[in-house]
């Protein structure tokens, strides 16, 4: 069984309550990144709840999730949900100009 993994990089857009996202998932056949935009409250930095829309590398097929980011020390804990069901979880660290996180699907059998 192959486990899907991915990476996402968020940057706070200046003068907005939005995060710009660049992402990649291991299931993609093309080795190209997708994009996204998360809308929420960035007044306290990255932690918070967002509505995030991701676009495939070709710019199509938008997918919408509720993104929750929590800070625990210097580590960020992320979860992506639909209809109150967590589908993906990840951990991240803040860089000089953004937040980078690895993620994986939640094992629904556990």
C-alpha cells in the first residue's frame, strides 16, 4: 500500500486576511506544483481557521477545505476538513517568509 504524502508552503498576503499556497502531492503524475488561497484572520500570523481553495497544477479542479492551523511551541499543527471530517493532517515550521508543512491523509480505518 502506497501512502500519499504532500507538502504545502503558505505566505501571508500583505494587507489582506489571506494566505497564498503552493502545494504538491505525491499522487500527481506531473511534477508540477498547484496553487491555492486561504481566507481567514491573519492578524495573529498563521494560527487560525481558514477556508482554503486549492487548484491543480493546470489551474483547474478547485477543491475547498476548512484549514485549521494551531501553534505548539515552534511547531504548527495543521488539519484539513470537509463537512467536519478531518481528511488530512500535517506539521509545519515557520520560515523567514512563510510556513512550510508536510501532510498526509488521515487513516480512516484506525
